[in-house]
């Protein structure tokens, strides 16, 4: 999730966008699976619908860097621990949501998540 109002203000002032990405309730999560259970995910549909309309649909294999490459690189910059979360962005098709919208998303083989905007 992104608060575009905060992002636009930060851009205008030449500041980091972290407040636009890290606000309360900005990162709803589905089920978390240890690699020992699901293996190294390198493919699988990733999708999002809003009120039943498909907004985003791609595949994990279409990431610019694979999950393993992302973890390997970030491990050179940060001490990663079990349970750490890495947010990579989303497929094309981002758009605004409003109060009452129902978002449903998922990654094949890993689970789904439903979130109502309040």
C-alpha cells in the first residue's frame, strides 16, 4: 500500500518516501511459509483483485531479480533473520482504493489474503 498524498509531498521536497510506504496497517500479510516447507519459490501466479475486478496478474518468475537473488543481495547490506519480511513491489496495475473496497490477492501455492479497506 502507498499513501500517494505523502509520496507526492516527499517527492516535491526531495525527501525519502518511507512514510508513504510505512504507515499504520500499510502491509497486510497472508500466510508465511518457511522455505523448509515450500522450497525456494521461483514461479507461481501472483494476483490482486479489487471488488472482484482483476487489477494485477503476473508470475513470480517475472520479478526483475529472483527471490534467491534478492535475499542474497540484501544479505550483503543487512543482517537478515528468520521472520524478516522483504517487500519487492508489485506487478503493473496499481491503483487507488477507497473505503469499503475488498481486495483479494494471492500467490499460487502460498495462499490468499482478503482485506477490506476501512
